[in-house]
């Protein structure tokens, strides 16, 4: 068994670890720390909660102890990039905890707080700068920080930064770094995009993967419940009442969806709060503190915000919405079953999410135990939302009517899908009609005045008869039919 004192870390760091009662390193720490100490570039893959932060913070602190000098004004020696404010704050606290006897100068650069305070913190230079990409670029453009003296670059949660669209920001930042540096990638998952980025930014990297990236923790009891979309709120309230839940983390796909779940639970008499990008930094910190201290038992979060949640004792993870990226499932449920404990992961799957479930089971190479809680009303077949090709005696009239039905919100509306075939975030609900409306043939409206509809149809047919064949759609929404 490897112990921390055998890894060759400097005495001040070993003292801090002993004070924290850290004796045995985790597998990712055991594998990664020697290579980082040797100055090698590294790609580290490990499940959430396995100690990735210490795997790079400890050898970086050792590097600062071994080469002590004061950084230049507005410069930093170590740059750590992370996707969220919460995660950035926790990384900074780790450097302070493990480096309490090293006392490096550190700074946190994130959005949601006054930028002038960060400018002042960087004015004299710092050893370690932890930042989110967006705010760092703001400071770079104002010349408040320069990166041409960076010795070590760390990209933490690199997969999520790519998911969030930070790829261009990362490239702009890396372009300002010196060529001679050490670069470390640490990530919970390793999709192809990360492999490609690593190949461009790292030099002959060591790859450390303590478990396969798609393998879920063995101590997590995984279940999936098939449910109608409109039954998810009631099912969630039932699960929270009936299960012996401790701290429960509920994932939604969108920020609006998280807020809607909070309101639905409140109407059922269950207190919950949401954390996502639209919340202020003070709100997010208050909610996280309540959840961490046990005063809040149910937290609703999006994938992005959850990357900063480092809370022990989460007993249940509920996927209210299945993730449309299979790798995110592994990361989500990794929030439970930490530190040797057991956990439960429950996923709700509606009709439109079945493809996501198949992707997840393919990724983890195992079926997930399923139960069916769908009602008698079956999801509407997708062909019901296509143009009625078999009832088109007036071709151009029917086609234009179909276009108007999907234009009123500025985009494809027939089945709630993007052009790529996946549910639109925050939408995804089919348009519903009563049985009476479905049974009325289209032609039955043609001799009556339904608030002017028949008049408009006659007007279109009249124009078509006089040679209009340019395919334009009349009405105020026609010009933005394909906007997003």
C-alpha cells in the first residue's frame, strides 16, 4: 500500500496532509503524482470524488516549494482553468489547505463578482491563479494579467469546459502561454473531443486512467423508471416521500426546468432549492452551504452548476431529465457513493428520452433495471406531427398551413426537436390536441369563418392562382421561420 509520505512530497505539504489525517492516496493520486513531480504532461481520467484536485495540487505545491521566487507583477506561475465558479472556489481552497505551511500567493478569477477586486489581487503577481475562462479573458484584454510566465497549466473538468463551449476561449488563452510549460488535463470522462484537444496542447503526455471512463461505481444501485413526461413532477414528489432519502441531488437539463421542479415540489409540500447559472454568486453559495450542512435536503441542479458541488453524504441522485450526452450520466451519478458509502441513482425516462437511455446503457456496457410507471395515455407517434401528405388535394394550401403552424415561436415546433433529432432544451413537449380536434377533417373548415382563417386561406389560393410560386410564406412570422 502506497502512503503519502512515500511519494516524495516536500515536508511542509506532508505536514498539512498529516494534519488533515490524509494517509493513503487514492488510485488517481498514486498514479498521477509521481509523473507530475517528474515534470511530465499528463491526462488524468478518474470518476468524480476520487481526488483529482489533490492529484495536481500536491505536486504543484511541491514545485513551488522547490523553486521559490516572487512572481512578477500581473503574472502568475500556475494557471488552473475550471468550468464553474463553485469548482474554481473549491480548487482554491484545496491549494490553501494543502499549502498552509507553504503559503503560496493565490487568486480567484470568476464571474459574478466585482472585477476591480480581482484586478487588485493580481497587481503584485501570484503563485497560483484559479480562473474560469470567460473572466480570465476579460482581465487579459484589459492587461490586468499576463500569462507569458506560466510554468504549469491545469485544465480541470476539461470535458465539461468543451461541453460548455469554452473551446475557443481555451485556445485564446493557450495562445498567450509560453511553449515551455507543463500541461495537465484532469477529467471525469474522456470523449473524443478531449483526445483531439490533448493531442494539440500536450507534449508526449502520460495517460492515467484508474478506471474505464464509462464504468460507473459498483456501490451505486441504478434504476430507471419509464414515465410520461407530464408525470415526472408527481413521481419525483413520490420518490422523495417514499425513499429513505438523505441528501438528494436532482438533475434537470435546463435552468428553467430546475426552477419549475422547485415550484412543483413546493406545491407538493417539499422544500427544495435550485442552483444554476442564472443565480447570483451569493445565492449559489448560500444554497450550497445549506445543502452541505444538511439544512437543505433536496437540491435541484443543472450539469454545469453541479460541477462545483463537492458534498459528501449524498444518498440519492435523481435524473429528472436524462442527459443527452451519455458521459454526463456517469458524472452525475458519481456524486453519490463517495468515500466507500453506497448510493442510489434513479432516472426518469419519457418517450423522447429512450434514445438517450440506449446510449447510456451502451456506454456503461450494462442494462439498467427498469420499471414502468406510464399511464394509459401513450406518447403521440412522431408521424402525427408531419405534414399530412395523404390528404393534400390542395397541395400549396396544405403546405403553407403546416408552415404557419410551426412558425409562431420562430422555429421548428412540430415535435419539439432540433434539426439533429434531439429534444430542444427546455422544450421537447409535443403539441397536444383534444380528441375532438383530431377527428375533424381539415376540409371541414373551408366554408366557415374561423376568426378569419378561411378568409386567409382563400386569399392564399387566389395568389397561387395568379402565379405566385416563389415559396414565400405570408404573415408576420414567415421571415423568421428558420430562426433559432
